[in-house]
C-alpha cells in the first residue's frame, strides 16, 4: 500500500508534467480564468460564445475563438480529472 503523501506527491508531479507541455495559448487561458472570471471556466465559455454570436463580451482574444473554446474544455477536463485548479500550477505573472 502506498502512503497517502507519496500518492499526493505522484499526483502533483503528474499535473506539473502535464502543465509543462501547455502551449502559450493554454497558459493564457488559465491565467485569464483566474484573473477575469473568478476561476470559473463556464464564465469564460459564456464570454467566448457571446463573442462568436456578436453579443457583448469581456475581452478580445488574439487567437481564434473556436480553438480557445476547445482548449477550455480540455483544460477543464484536466482540472476535473485531478480535482485541481490549474492556476495553482501556472504562473499568474
């Protein structure tokens, strides 16, 4: 049986490995989620969808909206799988 601390350390190491392979766009989305959307992916997705449909939105992205929506779903899946907030692993500077 693996002690709880070793399991947690392995979990953190796995998440850090995943984050180390994030693209600049993925990192940007994690930072924006933390800074503009109170850490909520759903608020960001609503904002991106509003931009696509011509409704008012919070910020203008330099990247393609549909690509960012796909990235958000993938990032949220990582958070759900590991029960973490990626902003704890991505520098918010």
